[in-house]
């Protein structure tokens, strides 16, 4: 095996007459099959009053359809030893099921059935409301969630990125079953979906089985452009939250480009240099993994110097301009003023001098190495193929890979100067109140 | 079944000064390799009044070893496309390296350096202690970790290895010095009672030869013995920890349980799966979330370790709803104790547990995790082949009997941590 390049499995790609994109990636050695359905619907498609609808619909798609009564989707998968789950993001919602290879028909039947025929009954919506509340409450227990929610709310005044995919509390309380059904009918369907099948299956038989189940579905599912364009920020925005916690916490955000922007590769490199995570090409951990990066700039300037116990950056390419963020948890006894000044110095220096040639070389090595082992296992493969296909196409990965390796130090510096402007900066601080609870 | 699972067969090599060497074939088609050292270095071995020693020592292993300082080690891993992770538990501590299969010998050498020649530099200790201090605060202020902490403290007596989370407290970690950490390392990252597990396409003799070459310079061969004071059963009781300003109350119900080697383990495993371990098939998920709509998460775990174990039911809910949820959880536990599980329910849960075994063959990491568990528990190399038959031999009445021994609600501690309005 070569040590560089994207080692994506061979694919059979087709589009059904109703608009469903299908990717089949057979791997005769795999003991499992993983079926993913990605819909290009997420919190970007919501509006005030129904924030959190995408996430709620995600829950409802496990609650019954003509073929499966409540609870039967879970039972059908688990009884053959499979696993299933789903997640909702700003730009997409994804459902996946992985089963031993002899049971491919189970997830195919489920996905075909719930693509256009989920029940979403009044009774089940009422019952699920408390579950959704509970999920949100669990997140609210974390200061990091509260800070990030505040950050996006401050940064965006028009664009739907201003609310979290979980939705606002008030909307969760008031949204009706009919609103959820309308939302589902509008955005869900083959025309707005990508079906990915990966693992141990025969491609010809499976293509026939896919066509048999999905071709007859109506061509539903709008993939709509978000019409709201966020105007440029006029000045820095700040907020301070207070509540229980450990040590002060800080998150700073700057407007960042959309996925289609030519500056996307340079922005990804900027994120790697500051925070250490090489995101889409990250060895071993996937891009949601968290680990310490002692060579990253934020870590060296804040954690090594005793100002923070954690410090990193975050940026994922999205359909629309979003935020590039950095976050740091203060070390005990360190004030947020001191932490913020140190963080400013890191940003200023990177904007002024750009990355060193050694940093650029290290980033390239990590991207090459990460890409070489990115596809291991049917579930991970299904995730990667679906992710890139939903954002644009599977070849986006190759383009990103090639352009990441070509990004120059000068381009990264220029992008740092373009992003890290104080007049478009948003700062949210969290000051803990210090209680640790009585027994 | 057995042919499909053949990559899960573990081969044991000859011991190297007491170090057990085990090799598992890599799953078909994968290009990665993984190796783990597990030694008797968990926080159950923390010196008296120096709580936190084991976790700090384990964490520091990734902060430089041999000729590499912390950044040097990070760079060499990045260049190799490899990752190094550590994990500490009450009984043991482990270090795992993962990376390209083609470089397995080089990566195994790096693992040996990390295990045998860590630097424990003063500046790294200072940094890790700052991080530990923040985690201690988090453990106290975060409802989920606070509930876990109080459950174990209420279940186990002073001095019991399972009583703490291993983080120590402000005073105990303030006493730690590089020399104390080195001393702990010498005595506990030993060859005796330790295992080295390798998941690789390389054959056992090659793995053994490499291990003999790389892991032959342990300072100690002795096997430290873990002391578990007796746990006296007490009647059920409830603890409440008020954490105002939070949104959700975390609930835990649990107690002492059996070790993995217990003859009733298979029945206890299935009891836990029926109750809350088998995700969406379990009673807690079905009845508390799906039917009651009261929680987002409700599950149970059976932590059966080598020398002992504990069980816990966990759920999170709103500041008012906990009053409805706690009786529901208690009722489900009581049902497990009083009534036999229906044969159809047992069959469904059991076949699900058996059916999922091939999912572990998706990647080196998944397969390796199973191999480390089997090897650490000193189970036979073909253990996973016999596991389905062991589960199929369990009858409904065995499950009920196992609940009495392994998950007995009559001696359980209930902990509530969070915004307890109206309590």
C-alpha cells in the first residue's frame, strides 16, 4: 500500500429517475454492510418558530412507518446484531445502520420505507417532545454548549446558522405535529438524498434490490438555497455568561468562508496549525476525535505556558459562510483577561508572519498519512462517502486533498489576515459561579 | 460462525519475564496495526494519601519517552500517521499505539519506549497537575460525573480501589513529584501480571521475537497485588446532591457486583442487556424513554472487572421529572429480581449480542479492543468462539438468580445530582 493519496474504495454510482443518488462500495472481505442515507436538510432549512425541526424529524423517523410499528425499526436491526443511529447538523441529517453482511435487506427495507412514509403521529410527537427537551437539557449542563450557542446567536442576525441544531427551547415547547409533517414532506425524499451502501455484498444483486425498493418512491425532497444572506458584521460583539462550572472559559469566533470558497483549503490548514486537528484527513481518530496536540500553536502558547488546561480551534467546511472558532479553558487561577490577551497574541503573530515552513511540512505529512488510513471499516467508509457526496460529490475529497497539499504559507497568512479581523470578531466568556454542590 | 470469526482467535506466545504476549490476526482488508500494553498500574495501587498518582503517571506516558521529548514524540507519531492513547482504570493502566500495518515493528518499538522509558519531566508534571485540578472541579460540578462519583463513594468502603475515580484531590496531587511518579512507574509498569496484545497480520513468531527484543528491560518483574476490602451489603439508600444552575438531573442507581471470572457472569451479562445494556432493545429504553417519553438517555452497565465489579443504572432528566423517573427505574429493577425474563425477550437480546460479534471485525481498532479485554481477563484465546454457546445455555431463571447476586436493588444506592427542585 502506498503511503499517500486518498485510498477510497471502488464505487458504482447511479442516480434513479426520482433523483436518489446511490453509491455502492462493495468490499468482499467485509463481514458487515453499512447503509447510510444522507438528506441535505438541517437547521439551515428552519426558521424561527420551528428551530430544531430537522432534529425532531430525525427522532420521528425511528418512531414508525407503514411497514414498521413503533419500536420495530430498532428491533429489526438489533435482533440481527446490528447498530443504528442518526445525527443532525446545520447542513445535513444522516441515518446509518450497520449489520452483519447477511442482513443487508433489513436496513434497505427500513430506509426505503421511512424516506417518504414516516408516520409522525400527533401522539408520538407529543411523547417525543419531552425526550427532545431532555436531550437539550443534557447539553445545557455543559458550559461549552451554552457558550457556543451564544456565540453563533451573537454572530448571526439573519442566517439560520444562528441557532443550534437542537432548536430553541421555546420552539421545542410549541412546535406542532403538523408543522413537523409539513417539514418532512417538503425536505425528505429521494430527490434530496444520497444512499450509500458499503461492505460485504454483491454489487449487481444489490443494485437490483436498491432499484426495486427505491425507484418507486415519489420524487420528493426539496434542496433549497437559504435565501438569507448575513450582512457583514459592523464591529466586535461580546457577551459574558455566568453559571456553574470549573474554571473560566472563552470562545472567539470570526466569519469564515463557505465550502465552495477557493480559500477553503487555506482555512483548513489554518485550523490545523492553530488547533492541531487535521479534520478531514485525521489519522486514527476521525475528525470528531479530540486529543492533545502539543505541536499546535494554541497549545504551545496557552497550555504549555500554564494559562489554559485546554486550547484548540475549530472549523468545518459548510454550505454557507460560518464561523472559525478558537476556544480555551483557563488554568486554575488564570483570569479571562489574561487568557484573551495571550490568545490575541497567537492570532496576531500568525496573521503577521504566517506559518513556518516546518509547520507547513508537518501539516502536509499529517494530511498524507491521515488520508492513507481514512477508509477502514464499512461504517467509517459509509460516513466519508456520504459526507463528501452530500457536501458536493465524492471527488471533493480528492480535490481537497490535492489542494491542501498545494497550499502555500503565503496563502495561509493571507487567509489569517482575511479572517482574523477584530471588526468581525465575536467573543463569549463564561465566568463560573463556583458552587460544587451540597450533599 | 467460527469460520467467519476466525480473525478473532487470539494466540498466546511464550511469556517474557512474566509478560504475557498475545497476537490477534488483523481483520481482512485492513491496513492498520494496533498494540497495547496493560499493566498492574491502575489507581487501586495509588500510594496512601497520594490519590491521583496512577492517573497522572499514565497520562504522562505520552509526554516524552526515550530520545523524544513531548513535542518530539508528537511529531514522530504524526510523521508515522500513528496515534498513542492511554487509559487508566482501578485495576490496571494501558497504553495503545495504532498506525500503518507496514510500520508495525517501528511502532511497537515506540510503544516499548513509552512503556519502559518515559521521561516524566518536571514541566510536564506541572502541566498535567493543572489539568487534573480542573478535572477534579469538573467531577464535582458536572451532574453526570458527580453522580458517578457519589455512587462509588457510597458503595465502597475507604481504601477500596473502586471507590474513587482516580483523580485524587487538591491535597493528594499537590504531594506528587517526578520522583514519586518514577517510583510508581518502576513498581507498576512491570512485566509480571502484564500483557502485551498485538493485532497484526504479522505471524506470532515474528511478534514474539520483536516483543522479546523490545520489552526485555522492565525494572521489575514482580506482580503487585490489588487489595479489595470486603464490601458489606447495606440496605438501599438515596443521596441527593443539589447542583443549582444546571438544567438536568443525573440519576444513578447501583452497587457492588461480580468479577468477570464469576460462573454466573454470562447470566449477569444478559440480565444487564435486558435491563438497559442492549440499547434500544432494553427495558429501560423501551419503557422509560419510548413509552414514558421522560428521558433522553436511560441505560445500565455491568462493569465486571478481573477482581470485582459494580453495576449502575443511569438516566438524565429535567429538574421536575426525576420524581417520576426514579420510581420507574426502581420498578424495572425490581421486576428483574422478582420475575423470570420471558423466553422470547431473552432470546431476542441474546441473539442480538451474538449477532453483533462480526461488527468487531470492521476495523483493527474494534477487533483489538476485544482482544485486549480477553487477554487482560486471562480468558482462553478461543473465548469468543465459545461465548455464543455460553449465552445460549443461560435460562430465564439463571438470569433472575444472577440479578440477586450481580445487580441486587435491595442493596442499591440511588444518587441524584443536579437542579433538584422540590426535593
